[in-house]
């Protein structure tokens, strides 16, 4: 195994070095702007991320490489570009998203502190019956928590664990349900931290939120994951390592091997005064007020809701709605005597700390985007692909696979689409069908790799939330995730030629269900 890892890393190093040599032959190092050298910063960032499995330093090295190329390797000039036009500019550009992320983290901490999550869990334990009911309820609750994947992982497991235990669902299956409704649902939810982050990478003159919404129907991995969960639940079968775990759970062994560790998770607070409405109301308020905030910011004399929503600025609308919601939630919880004013204020730094990793990744990825912009990589790529338009229909599928690989190796969706989106937007017009499809493929691949990766934060938190052995969770969910990934890859090839979203979705959903029937037929007689 170690030998394979060494070989793979050597191949990645050879690729990066080879790309550098190619740049030396095809690009002018004295004038790298608009040449092949303009792609070197993201390429070296990707290569380092795959080798080190660490995204922060990889993105930073890519930023520095961009600064060196822009200034023709002048030390002082490079520092100036990296600081001013890279990092500081990135912070300024994404300040609104930072505010929304912090507000979101505080609201999550408040709901947990007030006991709203536990109240919902107690209600569900009394009203949800049977394996199918418990699985679908866990899925539905995961979909409900669409505003942030961290929020999802930190609440769904602890809330639904008593329900799934009673229904004799294995902890591995619970961990899969949590993981499959964390990042995938955030990636197709317009009112989420993910939507706001993706919107930051929209080209000039294009509404970032409008771009994100148009990409949703072609996000095959996220959408097909939901089809997969519902289908496999109603068909009442499992395969791969999950089959053994579910069989043992039916006989009283929820873990099969290993065990959950209560100390590995953040327990949901129990409060006897809390009610289900204390979870539902803040979420409904956040959604409703943020939607109005986006409309208010985007109306600008527009006559229709659709026009105003398409013209909005998510970096202003989401913080606008989030701040109002936060104030309402604090007043509501204090009035209900679920938290004291002191407890509410203590949730502010706690919420900020939970969002620090996301803020760091967003800053670095945006700075790298700024560097590639200074190098005019979009001009080079568009020119280079002008004579290769015959391959354009296969690019969405290729982008999906590349994003899967990077996200799997680094364990982060945000770092992956932060690296790839600037390249995608330089290749395609993101308002065209193929451009929207390629953007979706980038986002879908980022989620897929993150979903499969054992070092992903959401994968780790899903294991903790379900109190499931981490290796069990990774090994049991991998066949499921790869099944959906395979169908998604084929779907992007089909969609690129069909270029009709309704037909493409119908075909892809049929492929998932048909694949499951074939797998069930093959595995039904296996012990």
C-alpha cells in the first residue's frame, strides 16, 4: 500500500514538473499574462493538495506562485500582490459571506443551547415507527437542515439516534444518512453558506446567485443521492459492507465492529422546557427573512420577484437576513426562558470558532482566483479551446471526475471548487447550457469526493454524530457513493449531448433505479 502511495505521489510530482516544462516551451516567462503560465498557480495548488492532502498550504503556495509570475519574480512586488491584490482583496470581496457564516454558526449554537434539537428528537421517537419510517424521517430531517452542513452533522445524528436505534438501524447506516444529507443538500440550497461561497466566483456582470440556481438541476450527484436513498429504503435492501451491518443491527448489534464514543461528539443539550417549535421556528425564520433580504437587495426597481432575485447580491442579502433572524432568535429564546442573556452571548464566539475553517478556505481560494485573474488565464484557455470545440461535450464529465479526485484527496469541497471554478468560468460562458452544466459538474464532483473522503470534516462529524466507528462509516458508505458517482458520470455525458434538463434528469433517475435493481438481483442470494 505504501509503495502505491509513493508511486502516485511521484506521478503527481512528475505531472506538475512536466506542466512547468511545457509552460517554459509554450509560454513566455517574461510575459506570462495570457499564456500557458497563467494556469500554473492552480495546477501547482492542485498537485500539492493531492500530495500533501492539506488544502491551506497548497492554496497559499498557488497564490505565491501567481504573485511571482505577475511581477516577473520580483520579491517585494510579489509580497505586495499577494497581500494587497490577493489576500486583502479576497477578504474585502467576501466580507459579507464571512458575516453570514459567523451569524449562521451563532444561530446553530443557540438552537443547540436552547434544547430545540433534542425536543425534536423526543417527538420523532414517539411518532416515527419501523425501519422505513425511521430512515425516511432521518433523511427528511437532514434535508430540512439545508442551511449549513456543519449544522446538519452536529444535530441530525444526536436527534435521530434514539429513533434509528429503536428501529434497529445500524449506526453505519445512520452515519451514511447524515453524510448523504449534509453537503449534498447544501450544494443545491440557494439559502445556504455554500450558495453564498459559490456565488463569489461568478464572472463580472453575472449574478452569482442566479448562476448557482441555474446549476442546481444539473447537479446530478446531489440530486441522485436523494433518489438513491429513497429507492434503497423503499426497496428494503443493502449491499456491500452495509448489508452485514444492517443484518447484525436487526439482531441487536448496532455496531458490528468497533463502537461509538460519546466523547467524540458534541451532545445536543437537553432542556425540559424546549419544544419542537424551538427548532422549526428559527429555521423557518432564517429561510423566510433571507429570501426577503435577497429580494429587497435585488429589487432595484425590478417589477417581478424573479427579476429581483436574479439581480440580487448574496453577499449582502444573506447577512441582511441572517442578522435580523439572529436578533429575533435571541429575543425569542430569552423570552421563552430557554437561555439567559449571558448564555446567548456565549454562543457568539462559539459560533465564530465553528466557522473559522470555512472562512480560511474561502479567503485562500478567492485570493487564488484573484491571482489567476491578474494572469488573464481565461483569455488563454478560451483561445486554446477554440480549435478543440469537438471535445467540449465531454468536458462536464471530465470536470466531474477531476473534482472528485481533488476533493477526495484533500477532504474539502470548498477548496476544490475554489480551485476549479475560475478555470471552468474561463472555458465556458456560464450563462450557456454547457457552461451551466460544467459548473454543476464542478460542484457535484467536489461534493462527491468530499462525501467519500475519510479525512473530510463532514465525514468525520457524521461518524461522531451517529456515534459510529469512523472506519465502519467510510467502508460502508463508499460503495453507495461510488454507485451514484458512476451514474452521475454517465449522466453528464448524456446531458451534454441532449442539453435538455428534464430529459437528462429523467434518464439519470431511471439509471439509478435500474442500477439498484441489477445490484439487488446480483446480490440477493449472497449471504
